[in-house]
C-alpha cells in the first residue's frame, strides 16, 4: 500500500509539473490503434479524471421523502484555466444541489416503504490525450437517463469542441453533422408515421416545432461522443417524441474507417419545364423555359428566361421514388418524394417561387404512408400502397401546407443597426408586419411556413409597403428562437435582407412593448 500511495504522489507531481501531464498515449494514436475504449485507459489516464465529490447515502426529508442518492461528480486533474472552469461547472451542475445531504443521517427504509433513487455518474472515453467526458443522470427509478458531454485535451490543457475531436479522428465535422441530423429526422418521421400522432399537431405549428427541436438538439455541440469499442464511434443525441417523456435517446454510429462508396441510383423525372434529380443526399430541381413556365410571366410575374437549378433544402430521408405532378387548375407543379419508409414528402415548386428562389422540402405527409411507388395519373400524382390501394396526393399536399407559424417564433422583435431601429411582428395566423430603415418604411403582408432546416423554421415572407403605390418585398429566411436569451436568429436563404442590407445572419431581441 505504501508503494501504491508513493506512486500516486509521484504521478500527481508529474502532472502538475507538466501542466496536464505528458502524453499518456502518442498524440496521433486513436481508437483504431487501441484495444477498445475501456482497455485503452492506461494507468496515467485513470489518474487524470477522479471524483471531486461523491455521495452514497439514503436520506429522509419532509419534502423529499426517502431518497437513495448515488452521486459521483468528476474533476480533471489538471492545473489549466480551462480545467478549473470545467471542474467548477461540473460541481455547480451536479454537486451543489446535493451537498447539504452530507450532514443528513443515514435513513432506514422499512419494508414496503417507497424509496426513490437519484443517480449521477460519469464515463470517460479516451482518444490519445483527449477525453470525452460524459455525464449521465436520472431523478428516479423509471425516469429516462439524461446525458451531457465535454471534450478536453490534456496535452494542451484546453477544452475542445466535439467538432475539434472529430477532426483529430480524421473525420469531417460537417459530414458527421449532416449524417446525425439526417438519421435523427428519419427516426422522428418514422415514429410519427407509425404512431399517427400528427393529427393534433399539424395545426398550431406543433409538428414543425418538434421537427425543429429534433434538428436543434442534434447539433454537434449538444451531442455526447462515445468510443465504446475499438473502431466504434457513437454520437448520442435524442429526438422529439410524443411518447415516454417527450424525448427518446438516439445513438448514431459513425464509421472510423472509410467504406467503399455505394452504387447510388439516380432518380429523375421531367414535366413541362420542371426537372428533378436525386442522387444519394443530393437533390435538385431545374426550371427551364417551356410553354407552361412561360405562362407564369403573364399570370403571376415570374419569368423563367433560362434554365436554373435549385438545390432542395430540408430533405433528410432516403428516397426510393419521385414524381412531378400538378396541384389545382393552373400550372402548379409539385415534386413528390417517396421515402424508403413509405412516407411522402413534397416540394411545392410554385409556392416556393412566390417568395424567391429557394426550394424547400415540406414536412412529410405522414398519413400518405405504406407507399411502394408514385405514379402520375393525368396531371396529378397518386401513391400506390402496399395493400394495392391508391391515394391521391394533390388534396393532401394542399391540406398539409396549411400550417400555422410555430408558436416559438411568433411575437414581436427589435433589431438596431446602422440604419436605425427595425422591428418584426409575426402572428401565428401568418400575418406579418415589419418596420425598416429606422421605422421610416413599414410593410404588412403574410408569412408562410415552408419547412425546417438546421438554421431554423423556414418562412416565406411577402409584404407590401403600407403607403399606396410604394414597394413590396419578398424573401425567405430561417428563424430560430433562443428562449434563454430571448432572441430570434434570422438567417437569410433568399432575397434581400430588409433589416440589414448585405447581412445574411442577425439576431433580433424579443420585445414586450
């Protein structure tokens, strides 16, 4: 025992002398060269993270009843400012609430007496000198586990982001991010289609709110990084659910070794000047001059003078079929996409063009499911289902587009820029008002929900200046609220930013005046 204590003292002194310790493994070593995450934890690594506070006790209180506490809060054994700040953050988040229970006497639990359990613990996943520290907690026995993660580099004594650790593994963070969000949305859509929860959610914007929440939560900075075995990287997130606590855990496995590219089939269709092509995750719509597209110039002032290709934004699934049809009496093209799970998504081409030059994939029509193929009947598209029945899609897509603006982004917002005070009012019914150029120009019009992208809920806005004979504006923007800071992030997708010319992103502050 004396020799073990002496070795620990020597190791601690070495760690202090070198800041956070030298490399416990070669800086370039990774999961591929280790015998598994658990086996890869060398003795020096084990000493780099220890419990800073722990409590194993059963307590009794008037407000809490009988509660079994099993709490372990880690600390980084490192003298860098980043380590100190992270240790303080962990203590505040996971230990402070329970420290008073240290003075409580141990409670005896009688037979048949209810006893809830609170458990907090941590896991460390190593990649060379870098660690992914994952906290897990739940409040009582049948409650879901909640996870939070931090990444830290002991070689530099610096806290790093999940994206930085992925780069050290030789991965492209943008590609990993897209893969995680695609899988999250596919899982969400699959559950919604199977459970038929959408009926009470579409109106009022709740459905789009849930889709946006799923995208937002699965941003890289919100994910936990796990290396459970050799060559296995798992990013742990969650998706919004109508069952079991409102959220479900989602684990996305990312290959650490590149696989041979799959032979991805190309899906394509053409209809009266509208062409769609889809290969893998890349989808695009091309508009070309044609008799029917030329008619738009006379009818609605939209002119297609040369072929132009638009990427489809907001599509996250894997697709097995596509088809272009019409909606209504005039030329109103709609691109329908059939997912591998048999659910229909669509892009309302004309509706998107009414606001600018961005093609947004609308939310899936969940009750248009169990599909095996799309087929055009005259000018409209039908869905053929597994049982042989045929479902007309035109009335469904018209109904599905009638969604209110999601409640989280509605309200009044202010923005101060070089050209003075600007403001925006969004109503759940789609009404919109905005004042720009120090409130010298006021516009009123409509905002239409078009879909969701990682930057936020996509709105197409069309408004006229209140003084007769003045200008009108049309633009497409993704909006997302930060409830904690009470701000609205506005990311321009197409059209001129009316609040700050030339800016693609800005933040507006919620107004209660």
